[in-house]
C-alpha cells in the first residue's frame, strides 16, 4: 500500500511518496494544473496508480500545507529571477 512520509533529509521535509523522491505537491500540481489524468501521472513518474491516489488524497486533505509549499516555491522563483537580472549599466 502506498504511503506518504516526511523526512527532514529528503526533499526538504516535504510530504512525498514513501521510498521515492516524488513530492505530494508535484503530483497535486500536475493533476490540478495540467490535463493529465491520475493514470498519466503514474505513467509519467513511473509510479503506481495507488501512489498517485495516495498523494492526491494527502494533497487535498492538507490545503494549508500545500499552500505553504507553493508560497515557498514562488518566493524562491522570485529570488532567482531577481538574481538573474542583468544590471542596468551592463544592458546598454
């Protein structure tokens, strides 16, 4: 049976499928933001349909946790964008 675990030293402590480096958030985002079915996600990530369903159940049962993960991702993306901007004096 598929289980969801969190360990500090894997994926920064994010909820993930036991024995794998596939986060619940990754599966939830694939399911909600694309047209992928649970079966297609399982195929694409090389995991079982039961694992995908366990991850989706966790994703929907823990909306505050998933929102916090999304906020950290967005802040990190913003930070990277800021760091990668070419200084104005070099862009002339």
